[in-house]
C-alpha cells in the first residue's frame, strides 16, 4: 500500500465513521518505532507506521486510523484531543476504534531483556534493564571496571 491508497482509505473511514471529511494529509512514516500511528497537530497530519500494518494486518490498520482520526476531528472542533480526555474516549467508543495498539513482539523482547555486568576485580554481578556505560561507571563495591556479559 502506498501513500495515495492510505490517503483514500483515511478519507473513506472519516466519512463512514465520523460523517466528516478528512481534508489534510495521511502518510506512512517509516521512522515510527514504538507506536502504530501518530496525529501531528501542527499541519493536521496523520502518520501511520507501515511496519506495524504489515505485522498486524488490515483490521489493525483500520483501528489505528480510527484512533488517529479521533484526535484529528476533536482538534479541528477545538476540543481536548489527548488520550485522557473524556471527549476522546467517548468518540473512540462511538466509532469503535482501539485505545491501545497491539504490542510488537520485537519491542517486547527488547524491553524486558536483562543485561548482566560483572566487575573485573571483585566479580560482583549487576543485572540491569538499561544499558550501562562501562567507560563512565565503575563497580559500587570496589571501584573496579565493569564488563558486560553476553
């Protein structure tokens, strides 16, 4: 699917579900990594993650478009359009969109991996979820150098 077909699909969903036209731009954004889609208020652009669409299929694409169109139409009506607002939640429920995107399997694995660091001097083992800069940080017990175990 290219940007022209995406634009046409977004316009159709907007007319069917919201009974309002979509007058701005909808594009695929390959730089999106952690989200299925995004609404950019400045310019009223709807961006969709193409990798997410290939991974989860056309049904999830339609749900993502409905979610982003809720942001879009509320912003045009100058109502609160953030996820916490009651207007957003009510509109999302009315059109049948999803509130959360399905998690990507690659992200789930990256998020929960535990990195293991060992002190060269005293052999103390540290477990961390975030990466530690071994050039900057030392062992908290003996001030020895840390090495990441693989």
